[in-house]
C-alpha cells in the first residue's frame, strides 16, 4: 500500500480548515471640538490672588483641522495642554493639569486683550494679557 504525498499532508495537518480570525475594531467616536472664534498667541501675566507674586506665560490658540487647540506655556511649569475646551462668543473655558491637581481656566477676549482666571481648589490666579500674533 502506498500513500500519496497529498494524503500524508492531510493526515499531518488535519482536514479541518483553520478558523478565520477577524479583528475586532472599535470605531472611535467622532471627536468633538470647540469652535474657533479666537486664535493667536497671547502674552499673559498671572498673579496669585492674595499675594504680589506674578508669573509670565503664553496662551497659544490654534485652529487645527477646524478645531480649537489651546496650550498654556509658563517658564516655571512648562507647557500644558488646555483640555475640555468650550467656547461661547468671546469667552473660553477649559482645564489645566497642574502639579497640584486640575485647575479650571476661564478667559474673556476683549479686542486684542485677554483677562480671566485659573482656579485650583483654594488657589486662584488672575490672568491678564495682550495678543502678540
């Protein structure tokens, strides 16, 4: 009795086809973004309420693919992305991740000026500045 190579291959590999593996992909929810009402770079001064301590920084507002992206840059803490943005008219709200926790940022645009506040727990800072570009 002789075995053909094909019969031997079926015997070794089995006659059942391998199950097809279909990857399970989840479709990410469409990204929601704040409308772009104001863009540019704003040089700001922050002042901690109740003290005379001031800090310098930049607020950078960019239009990226039709969405507002915002960054807060300081010399002592470095850059931080402003998250959870919402924009209504001339006001912008968001949150910052600080070393001490999450802070709420509120900015009001008046012409080329900006003013607002950063609040984290009991700590609060006033923010004032002007558009530079």
